[in-house]
C-alpha cells in the first residue's frame, strides 16, 4: 500500500498536476479524522458523565448530612417540649427554685458543705505551685 502511494505521488509530481496531488493527500488523510473525532466525542461524553456523577454524589451526601442533623434537632426539640411540660407543675417549679436559686421553704434549714480544698490557703498554695515555671523551681532549689 505504501509503495502504491509513493508511486502515485511521484507520478503526479511528474505531471505537475497539483490539484490531483492535493486531492490525493486529502483523500488519504480523511480516514484518520473520523476515529479521532469519535475518540474526542467519547472522551467529552465521559468527562461530562463523570462530572455529573460527582455532583450527584455530593448532593446526596449533603442531603444525608442535613437529614441526620434534622433528626437530631427534632429529637432535641421533643426533649425540650417534654421538659417544658414537666416544668409546668408546681412541684417542678419548686424543685428548680431549690436547685438553681438555693431557695428554701418556710421552716426548712439549708446546710451547705464546703470541701476542704476550697478553704483559702491550701488552694492559693496549689495555684502558686502551678504558676512557678521550671526555671524558677531550679533557682529556688539552689537557694
């Protein structure tokens, strides 16, 4: 095939028929354009499809996250509504007043227990030890 093409090219060049030579070159180059065009179209199609698949996955992923967040908020809302229902009774109001505001009923006595750690001096010393840096401890060791 290659040998025929070369013979034809040399024959046409001898005749100096440029139009036929150009036609021959065009005819020989056209069969390569169709497969290249097909490959380009397929690649473009695949590129578009992959982009759409990624976008769809992203949308579904976001929808799942939002749905789980919505379920959490709805559950929290139900819990708060239940607390509101509980706090409408006088007993619940009394209990909250005692716990949060340290209120008492008439005739009751309130006892407050203070732990040893919060009694002034030892706590200040503990804070001072925490504030001392490594180098100040080293200097104080040699004094």
